[in-house]
C-alpha cells in the first residue's frame, strides 16, 4: 500500500539524504567570487529559500561577521548594504520571483551568483557571464524521479557553504559537513517519525521552538504543507508567550503542538517556558509532543531534526493516503498565474 501511494519513492530520497552533502561540496569546489562583501542576500522561494535560512540560523552558533538576509519576494530588499553579494537560488531555475531578483541585481550592477539545476536562471547567468552553480536533479542516473526542491537542501546548502569558504567569507567547513553526513542515520529516525505522524493525524500541527532554532520550526511547517498536504503553523519562544498562547483559550480546532527543544543549548528560562507552555496547553485540551534536538554538534542537530521533519510529514501523507511528492495545488496556481 505504501509503495503504491509513494509513487515517486520519497522514502528513498529521505534515506539517501546524507549523500547529498559530498556531492554539493564537489559541484562548487572550483567556484569562488572575489570582493569585499559585508552582506549576503539569499533570494529564493519555498524549498530553495531553506539553505539560506539554515545559514542564517547557523550564524548564531558560528558567529560569522557578516550580515545575512533572506529575501522571499520579487526584486531585491529596499535597503541594501554598500557591498552586498546576491545569491539567486531556484532549484528549477524558473522561479519568477528569483529570476526577477537576479535581473534587479544585474541592473544595479551588484555581484550576483545563480544556483539552480538549469532553467531560465542558468540561461541568464551564462548570457551575462555571471557565476552559476549547477545542482544535480538526482543522486544517480538510476533514481527514477527528480528530487523535489524541499528535498534538495543538502545539495544546495553544501554548495553554498563551499563557495563561501572558497571566497574567504566564512571558514572552511568541509570536514565538519562530511563528518555530519556520515553521522546522519535516516533509518534510526524513521520509527519516531512514523509514531509522531500517527499521533498528529486528524490534527493541525503547530511547531514551537526557541528563537535560535526558529528556522527549524519553519522547515517543519513547510514539510507538513508540501509533503502531508496539511495546514501547519509555527512560532518561537519567548515571543509566543506574550500573545499566541492567549489565543488558545477558546481554541476549537484540533491542534497538536510540537515543541522542539535543545536541552543543552537553549537558555534555561526558555526551557522552563517550554515546560510551562506544554502544561497550560494540555490543561486546555490540546495535544503536545516535545521533541529533543539531538546531535554531537550544531550541524548534526540541525540536519537530524530536518530529517525527522521529513519522516513525520512523509508518514502523515501516507496516513492520509496521499502521495507526498507532487504539489498539484501549487502547480495549478502557477498555471493560472501565467
């Protein structure tokens, strides 16, 4: 039954996810850009925005001395630093918001790099002689279906980090990334993901985490939307304690709160807030599951949690007897937008 529902074999894509990192490092091994940049702007939508979002989150832990900004819209942000480096990231290469960002960067004579598998973005980079990172669409020729943008984070993240280290913008992370890819064990997280999916079925997930990990909460939300075809919402501590939790007093929708917690790195007061929030939500009749963010270092913590989000959303799709790979509503929207 599962094989019939999962027609594009997303399960294998999840199982093979760690293999993406060495490939991502390799595709960017000879690419570098020269310049004295004081801001990185990642322009991308959906799954293609996730690598930049993760980098911005990691900046908190690594202390990179450069401003990182994520732009999820047309064109460029209204306020730019004097020396920005623009990343136009579109896995397909045809995302219209991202190509418009590229074109505005070109018009303003700003340094811009395209990252895609092909498409219009690749054509523009080649025509303008700008740097372009070509990403693979599959791990191997035997893989029957192309990887979805939201599943290609390993390719995108590793290639961007490699380019940044080649360009002396951040320190070299090759060894850490390769070690992390070996440490990741997708199979070991599958059972937990399946069990969580069974608990969530029929409910709307709300993902809560600390401010430093809020990118992870957003990733969970995106996976529920695109894989499970389910509504989902996210917020972060401590802000949610000052507004959103009061909105649960008259909650009639069957929410299930997922609290992502790092017992070692989250602030002690944040951990206490998580515990009390869980207690109050349960008292109001809501379901709550606390998920520990685990790993030997921050990279393994982030991508192990990313994998768990994939498993939960994958098995929730199967619970709903829905193929997790296609995004038919989004594709229909794009057709009508033309």
